[in-house]
């Protein structure tokens, strides 16, 4: 019995100049974290945290990718500004956001609007083995790393 669900295969542009295709990633683990917007306070902290722990993720044969609906120009500037050592994926058409069900209603200062619900997925063998929804940024990257260490 397999309690894990298949990860949707997504094909979206990456800052490495190629098309990222989920099912072609051969690392033991894959972290996909969805965030609302480049260079905003929470998203910057989250990205910097994953970046500072990147060597520890790599030691566990885990690749890390950040995804937002920002375009490549925005991603490139964000990567350069904070010296991000992993690739960011651009989902301007919201294909991955919808496939992972992280595009939804949000509330801010009493207003409702559609947006990215900050979420993280750990994927192994194209199966989602853990997901976090409505993520709180503080210590989140460490929590993801600890989960992978225990699962490894």
C-alpha cells in the first residue's frame, strides 16, 4: 500500500536556461517550495534560509527549487541580489501553482484576493512524501532539512 500521491509532472522555465521537468530530476529527494513574490520580506528570508542550508540538502542528495509566478527577469535579479545558488522556476501561466493546488484565496488587511499559498513539497521517486501548506517562514528550511534527514 502506497500512502504517497504522485507528484504532478510540471514543465516550466528555470533560471538555468532550461525547461525544468519534474519527472526528469534524478536526485533522491527534491524540495519544491512555492512562494508569492521575489524580493519581498518573507520570500527573501525563506529563500536565504534554503540557500544557507543548500550544502546540507545536497549532502542528502536533495535538490532545491523555488517557484513563483514571477518572470525570469525578476528571478535573475533576485538570484543575483541574494547570491542564490539553486535554480528558481518561473510559473507565469500558473500551471505548477494550480497542479500543486497552491493558487487560491488569500486574505490581507481585510481584502480577499487570489495568490500563491506559501507551500513546500518533498518529493522522492516522483511521489509527494511530505507537504507543508500555509508555511510560516521562520525556521521552515531547517524543518524541511530535518524531515529529509529522518527519512533518508
